[in-house]
C-alpha cells in the first residue's frame, strides 16, 4: 500500500510535493558544512516564532517518541518522582516510561473523554512533590485538546517542578504560548502539522530545564546536554538528516509567510466542518464536550451495528483512510486527522461524504 485517494489518518500526514523536493537534493555531510549549521539556526528561529518562545530549540533526528523518552531520562535521578497528568493514552505513557527507566511515578488520571482539572492537579502536585510534571496538549487517540496548560504549568512551578508538555500533534494547529504557559520542555514531531515524514523531533528547553539537565548529567543517545551549544559549536552529537532539515525549513517558511493565525483558522475551519458533517451522517462525537475537541484531530464513536474492522474495510474500499485506536478505545473510537496538509476543507468534505455513503448503504 502506497497511498489512499483520500488520506485522513491523524499522522503521519500527507507530505506535499514542495516538501518532498528536499529529498531530491544530494547534500554533503551535515556535521562539517557551514551551510547545514546556518539552516539549523534558521529553523530554530522559525520554530521559536511558531511556539511563542525564547527558549533554546533542539532539533534531533528520529520519531517524536525519542524525545518523550529524552524528557524523562534527562531530568530525573533514581530517587526522584514524576507526576503524569493524563486524560488519555499518551499522558499515561509518561508514567510508564518513568517506571521502565527506573524512576518513581504517579498518574493524576481523568477520563479519556475529558480534560484535566487544574485544581485537582495542583492538589496532587502539592501532596506528591514531583521533580517533573508532564502533560499532553493534544491527546491524539482521544481527539481532545487540553486548554488548561497555563494553570497546570503555574502549579508545577509553584512547587518547584519542571513542566514537560507533549504538543506533538497540536503545535501549529492552534495557539500555543510556550513561555506564557511555563513549559520547560516542549515536545514536537515533524509528521503532524509540519507535514514532514516522521524523521525529526523538536524540543524547546528553558533555562530552568537546562540547569536540571546539567545536574542529572544523563549520557545516552537521547542526551540533551550535547545539543546545548548546537549550532554555535559547529558540531552535532551524531550525523544529522540534512534532507529532513531542509524539508522542515520549507514547511516553516510557508507557515510563517502565510501567517500563523491563518494556519490556526485553517485547522479550526477543517475541524468544524468534520464535526458538522459527522453529526449529519449520524456519528457521535467522542469527547463529552465539543469544546474539548482538538482542531487537529476528531474522534468519533464507531457507528452502531458496525465493528471497527468492517467499517474501516468499507471506507478503504472507497479510497478513504482514517485512524483506528489503541488501548481501552480500540474498537470503540476512530479518528479523522485534519492537521497540516490535511487541514483542507475540500479533503475533509470528500472524506466525510464517503463516510455518509457507507453508513447510508449499510442502512
């Protein structure tokens, strides 16, 4: 399988042709060429604009899970604790990673169709006194957006904890103010709103976080400390992916030139259309409150009288690919990705038309 006629999976998204052209260029070795370090520096500045931050930007190779692990391993010592604020699979995943890396962890859990309550989170931070508080901005499997990051960040700082946020599938699709929210380590993937392959991971790191990273002194492939002076030092910890860095530059330049606010509106419009047409087709939205729904992905319940397997097969026979689910939502909730290159009203309209046809034919 190469591609479906209508792709609306929640990442990796469709890579536009103008971005794919970056892989047609034959570059030299990224770790010795001045041109590469200039490109890296330019991308750092563009990402700072996208995220509303003055924090240092680290752009590393690999899928975004690598920096989720990095955020844990670089900030904790063996006797220190992590509090995971979770209303979905990825929020819970931070606690799982901490435990498997040998650290203590606790989950402040909320229902998957809900978003975290800052007051309850603050109470748990006060009682548990973690070194790190983690949260997820967009829970992709649940299709929810956590609009309470600022309050949670304030609570984390009140009790001396670092605030780590996964905004892998939301940054660029809606307003996000890293500095105002007090995000010490922010985590972004290239295969969502940025519309690249899953080849780069991007971290924003505050001065508070750099001090912790220096003190923890973690050594390993995911070690942040070796990136502190990149690109000024004209050195990278490993051979970088020049083609992906160029692709990132093409994506960011287009975003900034078109206006970040316009990009937010494009995502909001595509999301609203998806939900309106979904209800019209007889689908039920998963989050209990539509205000909790993400502008980058919509989660619907699998229609009554259908199994996910049969519904997915029927859609794919008509050329539409959407996303299934994981964990407790597997077989019960499916997802439509309207992020990045897929935040397109015509594309969403075509996909929802197929869903309506399949449901009507079944009826």
